[in-house]
C-alpha cells in the first residue's frame, strides 16, 4: 500500500505540497538522524532494490549524500557518469529516460542544469523519481534538510523570521525554501542586491530587502546562499570585495539578527564572498555541518518512501490488468 499521507512516487519540488505532506517527510527523516549517529547505520528496507544517480551537473555533497543514503538502506547504487555516457554522444534526455526505464530501476535521482528537465524525464519512466536539483527551479531535499535542521533546533518553524540572503536569482535552494518555510508558517525575508532579485518575487509572499542591516533585524535564522558565478553571464555586482562588504555575513551584520540566530548555508561556501569564515565556523551559531549530516537522514526517508509508493503503485496496476 502507498503511504496514506504522502502517496506519490515522485518528489519533483516542494511547490504544491501540503503542510501535512511536508511534515510527513520530516517525521520520517527524524529517526534516521539518531540511527546514523549510532554504530548500526543500516536499515535494509531497500535490499535488492536499485537506485540510479543520474547527474547531468556537478555535485559533491548531494550525490554522495544520496549514495550513502541508498547504501544505508542496502539498495544497489549506480552512479551514472553523464560525461562518459550516451548523453555525451548526443542522446536526448527522453532517450536516456526510456533506456533507463527499460532496465527497471526502482528510484532515479536526477540533477539537471535546466529547470523542468527532471519533470520531463519523470513523465517517461515508471519508477520513483527524485529531483536532485533542476536549474534554478527546485532542490526539494535541500529544503527538507534545512527544515529538519531548523525544526530540531527550534522545535517548530511556524512564527520564525527567516532571512534568505544572496544570489536568490540563481538559487533553486531559495525557491524550494520559500515554498516550504512559508507553508509551515515562517515569515520569509529575502535580502539581496537588486540585480540578484528575480522579478515578481513578492508574489511568492516573501518580504524583499536590499539592505542587509535592515533585513536581518530580529531574524531567528540567517540562511546564506552561494554566489553562483557559473550561472551568471555578465556582471551582477562591481566586485567580490564590494559584494562581501554589503552582502557578506560577518560578525557585525550578524549582530543585527537575534542574539541566538542560527547561521545556515547549503554549500559549497565561497568564504570571504557571501560568508566570513569567522561566522561559518562558529560552532555555537553555525549549523552548516549539521545540515550536511541531516541530509543523509532526509534522503534515506525520501528514497524509502518513494520506492515503497512506486512498488505499491505497480502492484496495483498489475492486479488491474
Ligand atoms: N548545492 C546547492 C545546489 O546544488 C547550492 C549551490 O550549489 O550553491 O543548488
């Protein structure tokens, strides 16, 4: 039987998920945090199943985290090196999807530089699909691990003031977090230079600031974003030095947030650009390493849940034939 609260076999984004569905994913992830901290990290619930990591874009932590999560559930894992696969020979995304589908994997984790590509691929396969980040669109498991980190530190997300700062224009992490944090009742602020604020952002319900000193006032959480140089064509700000001066998180700017405000960053960090090492490595306030740690727990829960739903769905389809 599919999960009664989250019956889907795909996690393509956070947009459209209900508070109940989001909380279900967080509740299922939570126990894996302590399991991962203990000596027996293995659950065996995906034994004999196959998880394929299909990454069309570079990734260190997300791919490793999904791989580790799948291995801890005792699934078989295949990492597809896109550079050396048929994609490099000109195979289309759809052909790749159809080819993989013919091999009957149980879960596909897909990252792609174009927004919407993972959804397109998911329409051509019968297995479970997780979006591991598509262009500047969504990165749902990152938002879930961010939420789990906040929830474990602050008990609930509702009512918190959360500032998301920096390169919002290119950030799928920011977009997934806008949906998730607001759905769970947080007040979300965006702080960025005008050139890095996408038009129509207010329509998503967030408050927009172009002055860090103003935007950080009274915040419970300060989430910094990486300046994504690889997605920029042209210049969005005069220099890295200038960016750091106005939008880099340092002690002085942090002092405007609440005295116990937590510091977050999805990684990889550009130290000295969007964040000063002094605050990034402040173990009292920075939960950046915890975010990485909890990412494995979230991905274990997501893989297990979606694979279970996909298996239940195909059993029902077969029974109906
Ligand atoms: N790792 C995150 C992502 O893949 C954030 C970043 O790259 O800046 O979107």
